[in-house]
């Protein structure tokens, strides 16, 4: 308590400064002073003293009101741009080259005064994105409707991403749902979903702890591997005050978040969340069971001087559930635990050379049992135990030899081992044992323990050939060595080009080879496969043109083509994907593509961003994705030819109103065409389609200032007009007057789902 008087003068001085600034006239003063003042008010603005020199003076008095809009007007008078940067920052860029710049943090001051961030032009290539990438900041994720309080669902609002609305998994530009690399603070997470065998309704990362999402949908840099369709990198929140806390309660979750600083050099974060689905189920329909899950996240970081930072992270999740579908005769019980610890050390060896080292240890445990009894069609049982352990070491280096050159390279080694004990029995009643891949009786019994290692290395060079032309060339090597597979290795060259046509237009072109090997925890024993397949491979070509129409409006046009080869077999349910025990169903079948092709074109028009009171977007996509098998060419089950997505958010005082909608071509389907007591026939897979899908989600929230902090109360409604979007078909056999009859019942995606919540911040 004795130290308090030492800092008592700080708020008084800050108030005096604010009064002086409020009354000051800015016209004729240096632009750099105006920027420093905004930074002092809490705006995270990054600029270079080489770009914003002391000779640049403010030509007209900035307007009061929106400080970001006023700053844009000040900068435009000097042909400078203000663009969104990573981690909720703003970047001041030159209008002719529009090159992003890297912040270089100054040593922490002795008192808690705002820090001015300035950078050297030597590091300006650090934030150049030659690849097509989206950054979704925290403000955006809290203003746009996201079902179940899951911020990763916001990626479904972007073109090229498809999903059914129940799962947090998504298909990126035609790829399977497991082809997205999921990162937290740059570290790979394995199986990052709650209820992972039951539609993966939530991630194991508390959404309140996420600062933003870096999202790639193709042709991404060589540093990213293992998955071949997309990258989702979640960044952790940084404290804005010595101590801040958030308590949140909604229909879906109860959570607590607390973060702050440790002296002048450290920071910490703690987040805990409990899912409320079991409580809702007890009230709405106790017969469906009790899905219960929790997760915990702990982070602590420390700066060892201006050139070295160390951090430790712990993530733990636990699921315990019993789910039932009495009408379908399904009962499933499951327990899951997922825990990972990773240590991160960043070092700036010189102004030109830096490194990042990550050591990680993880363990995943899963137990699942279930029974199925669908009269006159199929019955079965399963019992499964899965354990997965991993240890990894990764090191990345960045070298900047000159202003127009930047080199990145790194290596990684991981050891993985898994244990599988799986047994199941499936009896299919005639005549259903004659369709698809069915046999009358299937008995599986596996007890196996695969282990092995994965290694990778990459190198990437970024070269600014001219003021408006940057080339990024990379090379990646991956190798896997498992006890139950032949050694496999992949080589992946990559190339991307950024051409700045003028101050308003830019063109990005990317090409690359990508690979995806099965991890030790991905052995498909539940479908009768006890060996690993060779790594899959894909070739990406992406072209993106972006043009700034006006002050805040942008138009994006993209084309992509993704060619898959060495595609591993996969298993799907032909009629009903919303099932608790998909492996025991009579419609389970194996797909063995020789190759596949996904291609599409996307158009998106948007205006504004999350820092503004009003922003909106509208986009159209045409796409197709087809597998080529030994006999024919067939659309994948998530193919949607035409897609329209739109949304808006309007902030009015303490209120925020937002809505987001989507409409697309119905997904392909397979049907049973004829049935009698001795025979049944099915259509060829995916030869017809469900009706068109369309839905509208809405959210309204109100901020309320209270004596101690503030409250954010919100109401969110998924599928506002309760559209019955068909997803699948359930078949059953009933006894009629003329004997057994086949009954088909169409099932649907999410109905109208309301969620009321409150967040208390203090």
C-alpha cells in the first residue's frame, strides 16, 4: 500500500492532459503528435517515423466524433492510408505502396502511461500478406451473430466456408471438415472440439479469451502444414488494465475470464467455462440425455528485458455425456479429456534476427459405448477406448538481411503414440444387407498401439522487387514414421505474388502443393481400418483482386481451384448424418476417390469494419467439388453450387443491432427408391439434392454502465423465421395392412434457437 502515493498523481495528470488536448487546435501541428495523442487515448496504432515524418502537418482541423474516421481524413491529405492490422491494431501505410509494417515494442515505462509504438522501415515486410487472408477481431466476433457463443463460427460468414449450422467444424473450399489446421497462440491443437463424436458442437477454447482469428482458405505460407485446406489461428487476449474480469452467463455457457499484468513485465490470463446444454436438456427434453462439458485455459507471460519473452500455456477440457434418441433406438455414453501444455520463448538476437521456440506436451483420452436397435433394419453395439499422447519441439527463425528481403525458416519434431481398443457388432436385417457396402453381420475387434514420429522443415523468402511488387516463395518438407505404416514424406513448394496496382487496388496470386498425413489419433478402427493411409496431397491455385471503392467500401473477387490426389478413403452415412452412432447404421458406406477437384468463384462487397457504428457485407459464390472414383464422377455431400451471404451491424449509442443470413443450393442426397419384403434398392450416392437452404440469424445487445464496471445484455436468435432446412432422411420399417412398409421422415438442421445472455465486465 505504500506504493500508492507514488502513482496518485498519474490520473490527475492524465485528466489535465485530456482537458488540454480537448481544447487544443490541431491544424498546423505535426501528424505524428496527433497519432501519439490517439495512442495515449488507448487506440492501438502502428506507424513508422520513416513514413510519418515530423514535416507532415495537419492541414485541416480533425472533426470530433469518430477518432478513426478523423484520422483517416488527416492521413488522406498526405496520401497515407489507415488499414486494419493483426491483433486489433491499425497500420499507417503509404498510399502508393501500402506496405504494412511491424511494431517494435519499446521497453516498459516506469509508470502505467500509454506507450507510443513506432517502427523502423527495416521491418516493414513483416506484416505484408502476399496470401489471401482474413483477420476477424474480437469486436467483430461480439457484434455478429455466432450460434452457441462460439466465435469460430464467424468464419462461416465468409465465402468459401460451408457448414450445416450444428457443428463448429466447417468445410473450406470443398475440403473435408478435418482439413483445417487449428492453432491457439500459434500452437497446433489436436481434436479441439467438445462432443467430438457427436457433431462437435463447441470448441474447447473459451471464446471470451480470444482476441482475434487469422483465417486462411488456401495457398497459405510454408510455415503451415499438416492440413491441406485451411488455417485458423486464434490469438489470446492481452490485458488492457492491471486487472480486468468478465463474468458471462447465457443459455449455452457459464464462464469466467480474468486477466491482468504482473508488475511492468508480466501478464496472465485465466478462463473457465461450463456448457449449459445439460441444464437446457433437463428442462426441454430430459429423454435426450445429459451433454456436459467444461474447459479451462491458463496463460502467463514474462518479458526478460526488451529482447526476450517467455510464456506458458495450459489448456484442459473434459466431456461427460449420455445421449439418447429413443425413436431411433440409439443410446451413447462418452467421456473425453484433452490437456496440453506448451512453453514459448521469443528472442530478438539482433535487430535483424529473431527466433521463437515452442515445447509442447499433450494427452487426449476418449471412452465411448453405445447400443443401436432399429427394428427390422439394424442393431448393434460398440465399445471404444482411445488414448493419444504427443511431445513436440518447434523452432522458427526470421532474418531480415535488407529492407527488401525477409527470410523465414524453421524445424519441428513430434513424437506421438496412441492406444486403441475397439469392438463392435452390427447386424443388418435382410434385405437392407444388400445395399451400399452392407453385409449381414460385421464383427470388429482391435487392440493396437501405433506410435511414431513426425518431422518437418520449411524455408520462405519474401522479396520486394519493386515498390508495388512482392514475391513470397517457400518450400516445406514433411515426413512421418509410424509403426503401422510405411515411412512417408512430402515436398511442398509454394509461391505467392502481391501486386499493388495503385493506392486502391491490389492483386494476389498464390500457388502451392499441400499435404495431409493421418495423425496417430486418426486411425479409422471404428470403420474396420487398422492401418494408416499414405498422406493426401492437394494443389492450390488462388487469385484475388481487391479494390477500395470509396472511403470504407471494398470489393473482393476471387477464383480458386484445388486439385486433390492420393485421396484416402473416407466413410459417410448416405441417408442420415445426424446420428449418435454413425458406424453402426445401415447406411454407412466407404468412398474411395482416385482424385477430386474443387473450384469456385467468389464476389464480396463490404463497407466499414468493427470499429465503426455501421458495417455490412454481401457476397455470392459459385462452387463445385467432385470426387472421381473408378466408375464415375460424384459430387461431395457438402457441395453447394450457389451461395449468397449477407449481414450488417449497426451500433446506436449503447445498443447494437446485427443480422446475418445465408442461402445456398441444397446439398446432395441419396435415397431408397423401392422396398418390399425381399428386396430394397437405393439411388446412386448423391445423385439428387435437398431443397434450397436459407436462414437468418439476429442479435441485439445493450451496454449498461453500472457503479462497478458495465453490463452487456444480449438476445440472439438462430434461424429467426424457423426455416425447416432439410439435412437428411430417417428410414424405418412399420407393419401395415399389406405387410412391412418403408417409412421416410425428413430431418432438419437447427430450428429457431434463442439465447439470452449477460456479460459483466469490471
